[in-house]
C-alpha cells in the first residue's frame, strides 16, 4: 500500500515536465524541490530526534559556497603571508565536497550544541548560522561578500566513454533534483527504520530511559546531525549550480523558517511530511503572487504557520493517515485511536 | 588611550538600552518559559511609534516616549491573550514556532505599512556633542542612557517592592504553588509579557532616534537580547543588566579593534561561547527573578 503510493507519487512527479510547459512554474518546482531536500534533512533532526535546529540553513549555505568555490576557484591570503590558491575543478567534485564539508560542519556543530537542550539548543543553532552568514558577508576576498559569487557553472555528469553531460536546461535540472530528492528520501527511510532510527526515536520519547537502556546519546544525535547536514549540503550545492549566483542572503533566517514550516505543516517525524508540506509551501508564493503584494504574502505565510500549529499541530500527513485508518477500520478501532490521541495530547 | 575611553563611553550608552532589551526578554523567558521571538518586533514597533508621534502627529519628543512604552505594553498584552494563552500547556517548541510566525507576520506588516525606506526622528537636542577632555558624547545619547537607567530602576522596584512583583517572583519559582496561594497565574503571565514587551518598545523608542528606523531593525536587537539573557542567566534581572553592558563592551571593542563588520557577530560569539563553556549563564548562583 505504502510502496504503491510512493511509486505513484514518484511517477506523477516524473511526468510533470511532460505536460507542464510554463518555464516559470518549472523553475518554481525546481527551487521547491531543492528546499524539499533541505526540509527532509531537517526532518531527520526535528522529527526523529526531537531537536529543533533553527540554524539548518547554515549547512545548506555552506554546501552552496563550497560547491561554488570549488568550481570557480579562489585565491585568498592567509595570516602569515601565505596564499591559498585553488584552480577550478568540475562542479560534480564540488557537489561531493559540499556533502563532505557540510557533514563535517554538522559533526562539529552537533558535538558542541548537543551539550544543551531545548531553548538553548535552538539559540545556539541560530547563532551558528548567523556567524556563518557574517563570515560570508565580511570575508570578501573569498566570498565576494555582498557582491555575490557569479557565473557558477552548471553541474555536469561524467558519462563513461562519451564525455560529460552538462545540465543546463530546466528540464535536466528538474530530473537531477528529483533523483537527488529520491535518493535522500530512500536514505532517510532506510535510516529511521534501522537500529539507529529506533535509538533516535527512543531518545526523543524519553532521553533518560533511552540512556538507561544503553543508547549512546551523543553518538546517536551527532550521527543524525552529520547525515542531516550532509543532505542539506547536497541541496545547497544543487541550488548554487542551478541558480548560478550565491550571496550571503542564502543564510537568511527566513530560509530556515521556510524549511521548518515545510516540516511542521507536513508532519514532523513522517517521511512523506516534508515532501507534502514542502510542495504546499514552496508553491504557495507562486499561487499568491498574482493576488497579493510580496509583503502581504509574508504576512499570510506567518499567519498560515500560526494557523497550522493551532489547527493541525501534528501536521497534514499524520492527521490524514489517522483519518484514513479510522474510516477503514470502522468503530471497533476507535478506542485505541482515541487512546493514542489522548496520549499525544498529554505529551503536548 | 583616549580611543579606549571613547569606547567605554559608547559602551555605557549602548549598554543601558541593551539591558532594557535583556530584562524584558529574561522576564518572559524566566517566568513563562516562552522563547519570545516577537521581542525584536516590539523593539521595531517602539521605534515606529516614536516616528509616528514625533514626525507624523507632531507631538513633543519627550511625550512620545511614554506613548511608545504604553503602546508596547498594549501590543504585548494582545499577543499574550490571543496567541500564548490558548497554547498554555503546549511544549516550548510549539509556542516558539507560533512566536516565529507572529514575528514574520508583524515584521512584514511593518514593511507593508511604512515601506523599506529608513526613517529618522528629529530630536530636540543640540547637534554639538558634549566634550569632556578626550571623549565626546552627544546630548541625545546621554538622554538615552538616563532614560534607560530610569526604566531599569522602575522595573527593579516593580519586581521587588510591589505585590504584583511578589506574585511574579512566586510564579517564577513555582507556578503551581503560586496558584494554590491565590495568585492569578494567567494574569501574571499576561502582565509579564506586557511588561517585557513595553521594555523592548522603550529600547526601540530610545535607540530609534539615535540610528535610523527600518522594519528589520528588530532582528539584530532580538539576537542581542538573547545573548544578554544567556549571558546573565535565565530570569536573572541583575544578570541581564550586567550582560547588557558586557555585550556592549564586546561590541565596542570588536568594532574598534577587530573589524566593524564583525560588530554584530559579537553577540553570537558570546552566545556560543557561554552555552558551550558555562550553559547556566555567568551568574548562575542567583538564578531567580530579582
């Protein structure tokens, strides 16, 4: 049932460029897809370990900058009169490096910030993202600061024996994003159903109990942070090579909020949640554009976030899944559902 | 040396308003366990009230300040009643996200109404600064420091000498027991949020005329407030005052001796350093209101 639905959804998404000819809409779908990948990676932390990281855009941005700088090359002075010179490498190497370096950053940030919990964790993660943004803004020699890195080459796929296929068109980029999103989805799905995923959920439910049965908190959380950051870095790299211009605004807090909204509205802790929430909130600005001024759109954005938390605090996918189960199993199953509901309410 | 003295004077002026911001946030954080992301918007709101009252209505500068404080109080009470009261008992993440939603909506509202162009407020103070030997300070900044000091004193007295303050301290220590003793905890929450908000609005109303007023001015202010709260410890008013001055000093020295581009990074660096090395804040021993 679930596999059939997944295949159906993938087939539907893969068919989109066949009937959608509008380049603006296709462009919105590509950027939305990139943010959905980011949202899926955030969901790994937020939905499966219960840690609300509001600095997630840092890893996305680091991925974007690493990938862009790898493929553009740079020449910066270091303290002590040394110069670090890097000749441009193919963008695909940048993509791989983006994943590795974002993952490494995830490791160090995780190691430091998992010492605190709750509100303090949230504030540390925000601070980290802002420090990275300020470095990107002020280290002009490396990042061009507010002048932005421009002319970032499109990503190219090496084809053995044939040469290289450079993905320039929207159509090619759409399928690239779809494939990366699918890989990320399957990776996360595999992960949360493993022993490691059960450890993460155990931690989220009751940390003290999880520790007492022998779960290594720091190791589990840090591993989740590394994988989450690496996937976000991959999304950032795709973004850099698709948009082809990167400035420090990529680190804006509102981008993290966008990902959080995608996860929360779709349903945190649900695999399909970030995809559903991401498609809704990624395409909502497109739908609102003809009827609303940009400022009014953001007001609506904030309003919708509040409304979702009030009306569907568990998110769209879990609520729908529960309704579906209830209607299928009739009245006999109502008791456990009601029990589960009260349990959820009590936990909240 | 004279450069260093000048930095110290600037630190005093900035520190006063930072302390106001920090006290407001630490009260809300400590008593209500709410991470108030609308704090920066309230700061912006206070500044815009100054702009409206002085520039658009044409009232006296000194009259505009109490108006801004009162407006911040009312807006804070409204936010608490509509958004936070229905969420009582929900987890801290949910209220935090609701506050983020309110922040986005309100900041965009400001942008929509007044546009993105920076505004300035005319002040009745002379242009020429007060020169004391090697340092100089503008009369406006001196007034800002005095007003901030007065507001800090009023807040201190309110919390330590009045029955409302006693009820707030009791709620901070244990809201169930306070409720059993006849404290109306809902009312205390609303008052706390309103007082904290009015202090943020006051800080904005004081610093707005010093700099310029624009819709996003509150974002950095909010971060600074978080840094101060973390520095001073949760719910610790004295800590927030000291934290405000430490942050101002770090910013002045960072801007003066490192690079002005990193002035605003100091707050984040402090947050990260404190939470990693001393997560309870620098003044953990006195971790309670008052």
